[in-house]
C-alpha cells in the first residue's frame, strides 16, 4: 500500500510516516504539507505530486476539505480524513466527493473509541430514562471544544434518545434537563485524550471510559482503516463500517 500523507509536517503526520516506514507492505509515496518546500519526497501541495499512490491519508486541517477531495476525485484515489472540526459546507464537499470515490472520515482513528461508541449507543437505547453526562480531557493546546470524538459519541447517543439535546459546558446555576446530554471539556498538560460517558437513573450508574495512552494508536488505526478502504465502492465510511467489515 503506497500512501500519500497530507499534513505530514504535523505531529500525527510525522508519527504516521514513521509507523508506515516500519510496517510491512506499506510505503510512503509522498509527504505533503503547506510548511514544506517542494523537493524530492516532500511537497508543498498535493497537486505537486503526480506519482503512483493507492490512497491519501489526511491529517492536516478541516479547511483542506476542498483541496484534498478535488485532488483525490481527479486522480480516482480513496481518501481517509482524520481531521476534525469540519463546517457544514466542508462536510457537504466531503459528501459530494464520496459519490465518486471511497471516503473514510473519523474524528478519532482508535478502534477502541469505535467500540465505546457502539456500547454507548446500546446503553442509551436500553438503559431507559437516565441522565447522560460526558467528560473529555485533552492537552492544553487543543483547538476545538468539545473534541470531535466527544461530539461523535454524543451523536451516537442522540440517535438512541429521541428529542435529546447537547448542553456543552453547563454554567451558572441551571438545573439539568432530563433530555440533555452534558459535555464537559478539560484541557491540561500533555493529556493525549480521555473520554468518559456516564449514564445514571438514580438507582444505578454505568460508566464507559476510554483512555488514549499514546498518539501512535491513531496512526495504527489510520493504516488499518486505509488498507480496508482500498477496494471499497464509492461512499462515505467511518469506524463503525470498518469494525463491521472486519
């Protein structure tokens, strides 16, 4: 599998490149980042690379949606998007591209988080009338609040709780409403990522928690999902599809 890494200058891009170089059957076709000057092996923009590749893995920024999908559609390459924070317009661009090529998008490339999402949705559906609260923690330089993973988990829970709403960062003295899903964000130190979902009906409490210990798990998940995506039909895929297909 020959991969193009878009956003190769970032922490995850570096980690993905290192892991790819030490994984049998995987090679890096091109490293792309807006911070690079185009030289052999490294490219300032995707359009600067015209060589052979099997897939683009994008760990850049959500604002790259138009450029990266256009490139992949033009070259008929699958794309795995691991950035977060897409606007409605950017999401629409990605959905349009998925009608022509296989597109995999996930705010979190951890298989463990995907399993947590499945369990959380099932608990929300079967546990009945309960309060739902979520706590997520990340390093102090993270830009988006709440995390894309927290929003993904919340949406999965919402799909099982008709009429529920999100209350992000409850403040002042407001009493929680029965239908809300509370999300609380912590930012400190070098925390990689923790997500905890709490379900309570007053008689019993169920807590589901995932702790990311090393960012390498996201690179590993991205490579596994990329291998799976190659050969899929055009469409929009996520970690739930990958788990179901394995």
